[in-house]
C-alpha cells in the first residue's frame, strides 16, 4: 500500500516527489479547504463557542479525492505549512480523513522548515499529531476578525455609506496612517541655521561645523542671529583644542525574518510586500534550475519572526566565508541573533545551501527570483562575517566663546560590507582629514558658510515603514503583514501618493474617527498588541481559547450595541468656510455615493454643494464644478449629443440625455473575448480599480485584472498586452501568457 502525503501548495508536489519515490502519493489542498460561511456569522456562544465550517467553493472534489486516496493508504501524512494557517488546514483534512479510515493513529502531522530530502526524511521519521493549541489560536484569530468585520461593517453602512468594512487589525493599521496624516497637518516648520567654517594651515584645509557658543549648543533660529554670530566669529582666533582618535566597529545585520525581508525588498528592490511574499513562496517551494523537471527549493520557510540559525547553517556559512574570502573574515565565534517574543519554531530566512550562489542560478530563474534570492543569500552570509572596522578622528577647534567640531572616518576593514551593503552604509562617507594636525596648533579661519534649514514633518508611511511600525507595536504576525497591507489598499480608505506613501482618503479619516470614538478598545494599538500576545498564549497552551474570546466579546458587544443604537445621522466634519450661497452657515464635509463633498450645514434649507481639495496642512479649498462638455458625437441609443463628464474615478463620456438615457460609452476591444469567443472585452471600474471584462457577463465571466493595451503581442500574437506600473511609475507592457515572456517598457 502506498503512503499519502498532503501538502498545502501544488507547487511543492514536483519538488517533494523527487525525494520520496513511488511509495508515496503526494496531493495538495490548494490552500484552505474550509472556512466560516460567507453568509452569516458562523459563530455561536452557547456556554462554549461553536464554529460553523463550510467547505470552500470548488474544494469538495479536492477533499473527496484526498479521502479516496487516504482510504487505500497505509499511512496519511499531513504536511501543510508549519504555521497556524497550515495547522488549521491539517486539522480540517484530518476531520475528513477520519471518516474513511479505520485506525486514526495512521494519520500523522509532519512539518519541515525547508524542502530538502534530509528535512523531509527527518520529518517522516519523527511524525507528530495535529497541534490543537495552534488550531485553537487560529480559530480565535478568525473568530475575532469575523466578529469585528461582520458586526461593525453593517453599522458603518448605516452611518456612513454602503459597502464599507472594518477589520480588527486593518482598522488599527489605518488608524496609524490617519494619525500620521494628522501629525503632518498640524506640523509647523521651524527655521534653524548651521554654520560651517573652512580652517586652513600650512598642510592643507578642512571644514568643521559650529558646535557650541559659551559651552551651550549653537542654536541659531534666524538670519539676524546668524549674521551677528558670524561677525563675532570673524574677530576670533582659533586653535585645535583636542584630537581624539578611536576605532569603531559596525556589526553585521541580523539574518532576515519576514518583516525585515519585506522592508529590505521594498527599499532595495522596489518590491511590494505582497510581491516579496509571492516570490519568496516560489523560492521556498522550488524553482527549475538545470533540469526543467527537477525543481530545487532555495530558501527556508519565509513566514517567521525568528532570528535563529541551525548549527548546520552556521557551519556551512563559516566554511564558505573562509574558502571564499579568507580566514580574516570569519569571527572566532558564530554571531547569535535573537528577538524578544519571537515564535522560535522556525529558523530565520536563509538559503538552504550557501554554496548555491546567486550567480550560479541567474541564468535559470526569473529576474525577480534572482534579485530576492541574492538579497537573502547576501544577508545570510554577511550575518556570519566579522564587523566592519572604522578609524575615527574627532577634532575640536576652540576660539572662545565658539567651538567647532569635525569627525573624520576611514574604513580600515570592510568585514561583512564585502558582501552586504545597505543605503545607510553607502552614505557613511569616509571623510579623510589632512595629516599633520596637532593639538594647540593655530588655524586660519578662511571662510564661513551659513546655511538655512527647516524642520521637516513626519513622513507618511510606505509599505516598508508601516510594516516596521506594526512590528514595533506588536500588531499582526509574519503571516498577516501582507494581508493587512493588501486590505487597506483594496478599500477606499487610502491612496498612494507619487512616492508610494499611504495617504488616507476623507472617507478613511472619517471612518477612523467614528470607530475611535465609539469602539475605542478595538482601535487601541496597545490592546490589539496585547490580543496578539494572548493569541500566542493560546498557541502555546497557556490560555483557553474560549476564555480569551468571551472576555473580548463581553465588552465589544456592549460598545457595539451602544454604537449601533445611537443617532443614524451621517458623520460630517465641520469647516470654517462660510457657505457662499446662503452666507449663514459654514460648510461641512459629507459623504455621498461619489465620495466626499462639501455641503451647507443648513441643508435642506440651503442645498449648496461643492467638490474640494485638501492641502498638505489640512486646509480645504473649494474646487469649481466642471460643467459637462458637449461633443459632436451622437448617442447610439437616443441620438442626443454625447458629453464628457468628470466622475468619481475620472473623466468619462455619456449621453447628455441622462437620466432619461443612461448610455455610457465604453472602451471596447475589437477582438473577441478569449473566454467565450462571442462577446468583447470592455473597460470597467470597481472602487477606483480598472479591470476588463466580457460584455456578455454573466453568461461569460472572463476578466483581466488591471489595465490592458489593445495591442497584439508581437511575439505570440495574443490580442492584448497587460499594462503594469512599477514603483518608479514606469509602465511596462507584458504578454498575458507567462510562457511567452514578452515584455517592453512603454
């Protein structure tokens, strides 16, 4: 009889099958197989907390096929990913398999941190059982998210606008973005000045900065103060009062965990958090190298908050460093890295085999796979190398009551920088000072260079800095960061500015204020972080699942009941702008079907409304409403002139006979729909996002996410190309057939 091994992703089947041979049948769940129902809460409290699970769409056959094979297998090994989500998948499959086999003791749970033959053989030799504590922790998180999402969202529909949603973690992440925007709006720039002096002697010259006046920090707030100080400095004689020489070591960075990989990939490669996880998943599951049918797994499991490295990994790294760079780059002892409150079940993210260098795989893998692997490989090797060593010299120049200072820095030994350099390392200039300087040596002040500065407001969050803040605050876990960011971008609560930084929309700010005022506990950053710690306790068996959930729900349900029962008047933000129509009331920010607008507080007596623009400081400017532009083109439905209008998502062309005639001109493909070969693709918008879909919907559900170019692929002759915009706003045209691989910068 064969043995059955069930994995989570179908991409792993090919990689694992080459290790196990014909004795094993390997099948995939293709992700989750069961979840709470889409319609209805799916959670009831009857003394205990009960969950209603339903099989996900198209997963009935998946489960049936697994059970069919399990019924004739000698043993069943459940091997979904080694995290809480993987554990619940294993548990759901186990519940089904138990129905078809006689002896449940033949069902085993195995996990492996890397997809290699030794790791899988080790897992098979030491099978375990499904961890019910991990299952309980996943269930607790799912129930908490379901309560907040399903019970708060309908209140938002009633009070603000239909289609809105709330999330236990996403709403707190949005709050961080909104709070940062508030801080930017109230920020007042302050002027300050710096003064550099060029000091000379017979052997050369060097610059130094004014540091103190009368032994106090030099604080110059305006031009007048600077000019006064400069006049005094010019009358002063200067000499070197001290020279301090020292050495400074710059330690290597820790190996990657999920959050630090996401941040580094964003900053150094321009990868979104979601893209980083998608590419890392492929590197973990296996990519084809020399043999097209023999995929090789390149990295360890990528969802981890551990910085631990195995003894085998440490030994291989030290051996590689010694052979490649020399003994002088190998520290006496392997550096050990740790993180407080980390779930230490996994290692840090590292290459499986350090001898598989990035250059050795470059010709076989996609460019993005190469870039991310190189980043992970370099960081891992560097973390086991000696620190970089700098020589530093600090010179203090006195001319009472003024003191100037300068610090010179020279790289003596590159250490780990030979392999891994970040932008901050490149900025660390090697400022070489002239030779021959001695204490008490008189110096000639040759020039003074005053420079005006202004304090800067806090920066908006990028994906990388938001992940860093979430991790610092203890919100979310490695497996949730990408989902959190994806959700807050999919909603109408945030936009991205030209630098790819999060900007909350008027709706996002309003919903955050509303939730913060009425459900302060679920919007509290510290409370959300404590909840994450409690979920970890459930996973370790230190806390009962239902105890955690009941404690949360008691306060939550009371606050929600009060929130839902209060006035249904839609929220509005008052402004100081007097209504230009009635000149009696101020305008307020309100929300309608097309988004935020300004309306008179005296409505319905005064019906004035206007679009508006929000400035960086939060002030509001009225935007004159653009009148529709009549076109010569006639409406094909009623014959009236067409007109160009401005809608919520930009300009569009529609019939001037609206609302009697509702015809809207659509961008349409000349070629037939690839799905049904009957209709045509038309451009559509949903919540500000572009997609193309068949005009025969619902008869044909074919669609393409994102924008397309109605141009034939010059390589494989597909009728359209995908338009993809990078982090630098550069547009690339890509063939929709991955096997074709055509790509062109537009």
